[in-house]
C-alpha cells in the first residue's frame, strides 16, 4: 500500500522534489565561528551590541581564544561608529557566556575560570578550583601538591577534588 503513487484525491503524483529524501543540515560541519555568530544573532542584544559581538568573534582564534586586545577591537570599531571601551567589555562578557564554555578567554587561566564559573555554586571544590585556576595554574599543571596545600591551607582531599574539576575542563 505504501507504493501507491496516487494522492488521496486519486490524482497521480509526479516525480519531483517532494520525492527526494529530506536532507538535514549536519551540525558537526558548522565551525566555531558560525556557531558563535548563530548564538549572537539569536541573543536579545540590540543591533549595536551584535555589531560589537561580531568584531569580538572575528578576533577569536580556532581554539576560541581572544587574540586581539580590547583596545585593538575598539579602535577597529570606532572608525565606523563611536564605541566605548565599556561597551566592548560588556559585550565580551556576554559572548563569554556562549557555548562552548570558556569561549572568548584571553588566557588558559581565564578559560578555565569561565568554565568553572558555569558550575553550580554548591559544586564541591568549585571555589577552590577557581582559586587554583586563577592564581596557581602552573603548580596545578606541575601537580605540585605540597606547596598548594600550604599556600591555600587546605587538606589533600579538598585539593584533589578541586584539581579534578580543573582537569575536567577543556582548555580549547
């Protein structure tokens, strides 16, 4: 019965575009830039902020890090329309809430802090992990636990918990 080519009204169907299988866009093919622009365009920002956001997104490298200084971004924008440094910083902070977590960071430390900040505040070890990522990242990378325990006055279990949270983050 599924092979019947007649329509409910008894008219013969023709072989046209309706007979082709549906093709769905493959989200995996969308690159990071396109993904971020899509989030920006669907955000509640006004057109001016979207314009600033596009400049910020254009300044990101393939790993999602901001490679230009805010001053350079500001200078490139003010040639067309007066923009303040505060506006650029506010839109950057908004872009940094986009997916993937950590986007728009200016350093590995900031990237990890952005990701850790998105965890629920009551996540065990979150606050310590933020302190580690912000101030002691090299010691964490070296797995130099003894100086960290002394500097932060924490027990080994709390430190391991916080370090596990950091290791669960994606620096790119």
